[in-house]
C-alpha cells in the first residue's frame, strides 16, 4: 500500500474499503495500476467484481 492507507471490513456485507492510495501489483511485483479509495466486493453479488457496486444493499437486512 502506498502511504497511510487504511483497511475497513464491513462485517455485514464483507466488503473491504481502503482509504488512501494502493498499488496493484502482478505476480512479478510490478505495479500495474494505482487505485485511490477502492471498495472490494465481499457478498459476491457485484456486477463489477472484484469491486463493490452496492448490489448488497437491500439484500442484507437488519435482523
């Protein structure tokens, strides 16, 4: 991760939100892109995997 990025995991949806910039690297360690404030899918419903598109909203009801 670049700088002071922080990771937050939503216990209900499983989504992973990162604040700050992160470097995406390939298997050889080369940076392929840099992302800022990405949110990754944890529910499996996103149509934009691996990123969260909010599809979990309405599916995960308060119990």
